[in-house]
């Protein structure tokens, strides 16, 4: 794939692991396919278990207003369970765990 047609990449820090995040999947779902476990619970943007900080990039949400305050959005916090990467993204998720290949 050329750079113009590839899916955005999501890099998870401090692991330093990256994975593709096609626009058909949330960041949480794409992480699962890449054998990465991000914190999660409700998967619908309300419980905030997956809350993490996005240091670079842009996302859009699958729901109108995810469980984030205006201030949290401004500070770069996202909910990966309902966030779709629009550009390459870097997130800080200290609790992320690499799983063995399936």
C-alpha cells in the first residue's frame, strides 16, 4: 500500500508498539487485532476505563459526545473504545499489555 492509502498507525507508549487502525475499527478493536490489550470495560464510551492521552494525531468518535469533559478533550484525552483514528496517532496507555500471538 502506498502511504496515501494505508490505514493510520497508532503507537502505544510507553510500549513503543504500533499497529494499523483502519477506519472500520475503533482504536480499541484495532489494538485487539494487533494482540495488544488496552484497558477496557463498557466499550460504549461511558465508563472511562480506557481513557488515555493522545499526544499526537486526530480521531473522530462513533458516538456524538463520549464520556469526556470539554477540558479533557482539549487536553488530548480520548476514549479508544469509541475513537477512530483519522491520522497517525500516539497514545499514552501505561496499562497496555502485549499479548502472545494467536
